[in-house]
């Protein structure tokens, strides 16, 4: 073996070791969800369940309308992601490739939203959403988050990498401004859109405080809110928490890995054709 | 003719009945905290109430305790609060002072009737300007009981449960296991927010001291009695080294079998018994730290409140009265294993049969009294916790810790009273 | 008749073409309603005192809320902790995520799988993993002390020792947040056209030179994003603190957001909470502007 491939082997070893450390707590959650409460607490801790049980999952399904929670979460996360992908790429393009009066001020204003912790915004945001009739429905979970300052900023930074010549060329070819955005920019931002779609989807999937506050009825709850109701105030029911987070993470991770690439490809493709 | 008249009467009665029922159909909303036992009991009580009052429908929803604060406050901010709230004793006074909840109407129960029906310790924390703002569901019992792991105690040669403070410390020392600078098994664990605070206050009383001034407008923690009390708590970690503070909940420490004895309310027993049936447990009264009686001050526990500005307040209160009546309270307490607030249920044989551990609180309750008007219970507990932690870790002296507590609580009181 | 064309021309000269105008409306309208207005409301609240939590604008008290706060020992601790936390998280995160992304960009096989592995913690619910980490940090049964002992170091009471508590939460936060930056860096690296590297290699550049003269300058916009976003998120961390330590022991993990939460929802003191969040906002704004400025001046080279 030459030094180059040796280096490559070393790189793989280091990267894999790092990945194992990253994934360990989550794998541990997964295997623990098949243990009895007593085994989870056992000293010394066991890794693989010695007494395999589905009790935790049964208990979850007995008490919670899980299917409904999944559907609620999926509807909200998918809709929000699609909308955020659009507004973010549009905003990113606008703030990077255009010049207009007050651009920097507008940009700082948009970022300002990120600078206030959500806990602070909770009460005023709730009042405003209520006056728009957005309490207790899907709209309340989606509309306040139409524009993501994080996504917009991310896309702006990625637009920066797209050479201006390409846009000029399109303009000379007689493409409209919207046309340039859809046909030239969107396809070029594929890697960034892929990243952003994961971020937005996952962020939304795990979103907890706002859905809890804005939804009252048990049936309209999203997955994290439904799961949190399993926490009791006088002792941590580790078994249920492990099973619950397993159920909320794994199906969606697998689903996402499978559809994500096609999803981004098709998004870019429609951009190219349109 | 008579037949016709009869038919007419039947029809009109039916009509009137259905119209009447339709007109009076009332829907109430009730929010509680997530807790399997509470939820079960509440659903039963609601079903019983609805059966007696067919025109009333109660929609009951629960939310995790940690986020209950955010949930309820946001709903109040837009006037969408539920009619009835199941609320922790820590919050009720703050909500009453902010004008969010209704006082118990005299037509339902006068102040005298309240005091007649319920223990002083259970409702003391609901009282503001001589009026009560909630009906109690339980007696809070943060000081007063110790949960023991009998297997651990026997394994270190402790056969009988301690009856004096010295015996407790002695047994705890035997059961403690150290590992370097850490403690891997606590002999006697006192921690987890509330418990430490209530033990400190109880120790002050048992030493013959008092933390309030005469009219409860200021606290006094720089007394020799308070110094002895705090010293005793610091000793657990410093001199005796039978415990070290953890962030894990005391119940979790206990079920992990990392503590021989844990200071805990009897409510924890239902959780331990149902989730970890294999543990051999005992529950015994906390011995007094001095020769005096085991006097203690207690916070009011979970209660039911009715929100301001909701329609159907009369019906809401009617339900609350029903839910806290002796019979329904008994069912609630049997399910949740809590301690009765109703004097009528003191040493109730039915309750004792379901939950024999109740003997301990029943034995202790004569020594209890209400904490007093804390103004802001959350902040009160926070201030004491911070100072006790700092003293226990040796970061500040005992005197300094007590001075901090006194100054900060008095500032809080002055602010709350608008002085 | 005469004025309209000039106005139109002027608007155009300000850069507001129809595309720009329409896009700005689409983007700013929801933000104005759902984010600027709540922020402005908080700002107003901070100069008032209320008779009740529901009527927080009864009395105009000027700067009293701010003055009270400055004399509050816990507020000062919260400010120090907020900065300390960022100074722990930011370097740890960048110094780990950039090399990982560079490594992932070098390899071809298993890249997707490894990238997913690094991102996996970021898809978990913070509340659930915080509970898992409490267990990992447990001084007696926790895995972390086991590893620490194997390495021959002193086991610690990570979360209940005020010396270690904030750092312990910082490590957990880096673990959870790292994946975002790995993915962003990797997307940035993949966006660099390969012909730049090919051209440079033909000119005889070595690996380090490629990194220094192509990767670093072209990655600058992404770097700016990562630094600013990681800083902001570290200033705003709340969930793990609430779940793992509730701001303790001895206030060692009370940051500004926790301080705000405590005042707003536990003590029902909305005005003081608003004042504290205005301070937090000011700090984050200042630091973001400094970073934007810093990165901009670097671009001039």
C-alpha cells in the first residue's frame, strides 16, 4: 500500500470512530426501548436487552393515538418544509444578487428574528396568532414559520457561490427575473436545498413548545407533544421515553433517507424544465 | 278527548324537556397535568359527574407539568383559558394575586366551612386576604416521610428502621459507599428542589425557631435556630458525608438502588410500586432533628381552581365541589395514592387498605402547619435552594447563606407587596 | 402627469424592480406580523410595570426594570454564563465540524452514510436526548465516568458540580448541533467547482496550498454563516438547561434565556423578563453585526 491509500484508510477509521461516538447515545436509546424499566436502571448497565420486551411500545400504543400524531406531524412538517424551501431560496437569491435601497437594513431585520429566544416571543406570538384565528389548527403550526431567517441566510450564502455571469447570460437571453430564479438559480442550489430541507423538516418534526401551546385538542397534537404527555412528574419513565423517541426518530430518518434524494432531484428538474 | 289531551301533554312535556335540555347543554373545559394516576381518577370523577348532570359535558385535557406554566399563561393572555384548572399549590397564589382565578364563592363554601372540612396545612397556601382561591385535592407532604430500600439496609446490618435523627445518620453512614471523591451510594438522600427547602424550615421549627416575623411581612433567617438547621443540612454532605447532590430526580436515584434512604413524599410510592415491583421498600416518619416534636411547615398541594371571566362559573364550582367531596376525594386518593386533605378521611380504613404507607403521613399530620404567604412560591424555593447548595458545597459560609436567603426573600416580599 | 414618471424612475433607481418588490412583500409580510411585532411588544413591555401578568403596561417606569436587573446578582451570573457557554461551544463545534466535513468531502465510499451518522443527533428531540445525557453523565452508572476512568482521569459529578455543569451541557450541545455544521460545510465544499482544483493542480499546487488558496476563500460565505448561526444558537440554548440542571447547581447553568423563562413563566414577572430579553437581543445583535463586519472586511483582500 502506498502512503496515499494508507492515509485514506486512516481517514476512514477516524471518521467511522467519530460517527460511532455520535450515534452511540441514539443506538443506546433504541436498544433500551426494548428493556424493562428495571433493566434500564440496572447497575452495571447492560447494552443489549437481556430480557427482550415490547412492553414499552405496547404501553405507548395503548394510551396514545399514534397514527393520528404521525399524520399531524407529517402534514405540518412537509408543508412547512416546502414553503420554507421556496421563501428561503427566493430570499437568498434576492439578498445576494440584487441591490436595492435598505438591503442591509432589511437583512439585519430578518436576522433579528433569530436573536430573540422563542421563550420570549411565546406570549405575544400567541396573541397575534390568536387574532388571526390560528389557534387550534394546522395553520397555526405552519403560517407563523413561513419565512425562516435561518434558511434565507443559508441560501444567501450559497447563492454567493453562483457566478454572476450565469445570471447575466440568462438575462441577455431574454429570461424574465422570475424565470432566471426558477431555471438558473434553483437547480444550482441543489446541495444547499438538500441540506435546508433536512434542517427544516427535522426542526419542524421535533418542534415542541409552540405546538403544545397552540393546540388544545388531543387529536390535533403532533408527535412530540403527544409523547411529552407520557412524562410523569414523579419519576422518569425511562422505558416509555426511550420507546417514544425511538418511534419518533427512526421511521422518519429512514423515510427521509429514501425519499430525500428523489425529492431534491425532482425539485431541481422541474426548475430546469419550467 | 282525554286521550287527546293526554297525548298533547306528553308531546308538550317531551318538547319542553328536549328544549330545556338543549338550552342548558353546557360544555366545560378542564386542564390538568400529565400523570397517569391523576388522569385515571379525574376521568372517573368527570364520568360520575356527567352521569348525575346529563346537561354538562366536561372536556378534560392534560399537559406535561414542565410546560403547563407556558400553556396556561398563553391561554389566559387571549381569554381562552379553560373553566377549571388542576393547579399545583406553588402556582395558585401567584395566579390569584394576578387576578387570574376566582375566589371560592361563599355560597359554595364559606371560609369557616372550608376550614371545617379541610386540614389547615392543605389549604393554607390558597388563602389570600382571608379568602380561599382553590379547593384541595391532596395534602402535600414533602417533609415527613423517608422511603427506604430494605435490601440495602439489611445488607449493611441495619435491621430496624431509625426512630431518632442520630440513628438515621448512623444507618446512613453504614449504607453509604464512596468512590474516590464521589458518592456512589447515598446513605440518606435529601435533595431534588422542594424537599431540601421544607426540611430546612422544619428543622428551624424543631429547634424552636421561627422564620416569619409576627405579621408575616418579612422573614427572619439570621437566627441561631436557622443556623443550627442549615448546619444540619450541610452536615449531610460535609461532616457525615452520607450523600452528594445530584441532578437526577430522587425517585430515579431510589429505583436505581443508588440510595438506601430517600426523603420523599408518599406520592412517589405509587410510581415505585407500579414500575419497580421487585424493590422491597419501607416508608417511615422522619425523626425530629431535636428532642422536640417533629414540627414542620407544609405547602399546599394540587388544587382545583376556576378561571376568572369564564361563563358557567356556577357549574364549574359545582363540579369542583363534587370532585373534592369526601366520596370523590376518596376515589381520587385511592387511585393517586395521595394524602387526604379532607379531615373526614383522616385514618380512613378504606384508604389505608389500598395504601398502608399512608400511616406515616397520618401520624405526622398533627405536627404540620401552613408555610405562610410566600408571595411567590417558585421564587421562594429558588432562593433557598441556591443558598443551601452554595453552603453545602462550601462556597459560602452558613451565615452568609442565611443572610442571602433573608435579604433576597425580603426583597421579593417588598416588591410583591408594592413597598 | 409629470410627477409619476420621476417617482417610478426613482423607485427603479432604488432597485425596486417588480421582482424585487414582489419578493420583498412575500418575505417581509409574515415576518412583520409574526416576528417583528412580538419583538417590538417585548421592547415596549420592558419600560413598563403591570398590575397583573395580563395587564403588563399599567405604569411607565422608564429604566427601572433595567436598573433592578443590574443590581440582581443572578442576572450578572446569567450574562457571564451566556458568554462562557458560547466561548465553549463555538470553538469546539467549528474545530470538529470543519475537519469532519473536509474528511467526508475527500472520501467517496460511504460518504452519505457517514454524513447521516454525524447528522443523526440533530434529528433527535432535545428533551429526549437531554434525558439520555443525564443518564450518561450520571457519576456512578454513567458511561462518561466509565470512559474517564479507563483513560486514567478523575471521575466527576458532571452535572451537579458547579465547576463542570456548564461545560457538560456545552459538550452535549456540541454533540447535538455538530451535524448541522458538518452538513453545511460539506454542501459548501461540494459547491466549489472541481475545475478550480484541477487548474491549480496543473499549476503544481500541493494539498495544503489547495486548501489555503482555494477552499478557504471560497468557503468564506459558508464559514460566515456557520460562525454566526452557531454563536446565535449557543446564546439561545434553553431546553437542555431546563431538562438537565434547571439552571443549577448554584446558578452555574443559568443563562439569559433561562433567566427570562424563570421570570416570565415561573415568577409571572413579564416586564422584567422583557427587559432581560432586550439585553440578550442587544448582545446577539452586536455580536452578529461585528461578525458580519469582520467577514466583510476580510472579503476585501
